[in-house]
C-alpha cells in the first residue's frame, strides 16, 4: 500500500510541474491546437500562392497512402504544393521536414492525380511553401521546384 501512495504522490508532483511549465494534461487540446495551427498555415499558403498568380484547383487531395496540401496551376505548369510550418527554427527550417519518405509519398499521390485527370503530357513540378514564425509574424517563402519526381524511383 505504501508503494501505491508514493507512486500517486510522485505522479501528482510531476503533473503539477508539467502544468506549471505550460503543458496541458489534455492531449486532445494540444492536438487540436496543432491541427488549427496547421489549417491556418495552409490557408496562409493558399492566399500567398493566389497572390503570386497560382490558380488552386485542389486542397488536401487525399489518398489512403498520402496527401497533397495544395494543387494548382502557375501559368501552364501544374504545381503540387507541400506546406510546412514552424513557429521557431529550434528544430530546423520548415522545408527540412519534407524528407525522402514524404517526397516519395507526395510524388506517388501526384502521379495518381495526373493519371486520374488524364494529365499525361504536361509540365509539372513540386513546390514547398515554408512558413516560419509565431502567429501574426509569419514569414512565407515559396520554394519553386523544391524536389524532383521520385514516383518512378
């Protein structure tokens, strides 16, 4: 019985320290904040792309094996866009999060999109919209032709 009381005491202490440090005891609240921030980042990217002449034709194009955040046309080039958002550079730049596995996934979904819409003989590319900074102070950068098609690799 004494072990149970000690364990309970330490759990309460740890919980109170985490709360004092700004951590929530509700993981759903953190996840909801993360999703809301991501949604806001995608909206910011959408507006930035539109302002720069892109005509967006699809948002959050999903397949069971992956998703493309935005698909649009810049003049006669079909563009598949991955949006990455970071509040700080503590964990690197936003575009650094688009690793090889993520690029392959995007390329695979892009290939399916082109096949579905019979867009075989067209020019296309993969862009990354990098958003960095705290809400209201974001710096948005469009990285055109950020990576090459890996769907055949």
